[in-house]
C-alpha cells in the first residue's frame, strides 16, 4: 500500500489546500522526476498541454525530458480554488533553452486526489512567453522557493 501524502482530502480549509500546493511546488522545484512522481498514484492520468500520460514511469520520462530542455527552471504556484478532493492552481515558471533564451510559462492545473492524498489526475494548460533575461522575476538559487519570496499575486503575475 502506498504511503499517505499529507494533507489528506477532503480539503476543508484554505490552509490545508495551500499547504498541498506549496508541497507540490517544492517537489517540482527539486527537479527530481522520481521524487515528484511519488506524489502521484501509480496509474495517475495526466494531460500536460497536448500530451497525455498514464502512470509513474511515464511521468518520470516526461519530467526527465522537460528538465533536460528547460534549464534554470524555477516555479511558483498559487491556490486558485478547492473542494473535497480537488484543487485548482495557477502557476508560472521561468526557464531558458540551451541557447540562453529565457521564457516564462503560465498555466493552470486541475488536480484530483485519492483518499491517501496521492494525485490521481492532473490536467495542465500552459502557455510560453519569451522574456528578456532582465525581465526575470524568479532569482532564487535552484531548489525550493525561499520563504518570503514574493508569490504570483505579489509579483503581478
């Protein structure tokens, strides 16, 4: 049996839902595909842009490709809404390609969790916008966003 991933649904408070969002953000900022995949059910279903995935092995392969291409990846997520076992999130992340071109990717995710707090469904819609390096807003060292670093709303994103 899979271990529980706290906090567990149903998400009844803003604090619990926001904590779940921040834990996901921290995991993704680790850029460790195997660590990230453990937050999903073994048969998790994803739609990421126009790509459809099923299962942890597909998630690991996808994230490995993603972070091999998206260098300097830094992500921030914000709770948008929640009820019972579902959470809606908006996010932005910055990255550069192997030619040094910077991008900010904006998106929304819909998450559905099982009773153990593992995500069984993730639907992501994402758009990429080229930015000048001088326009970057996420300057923390690679890894989790430091406490106190402004979030999306505070940055006007």
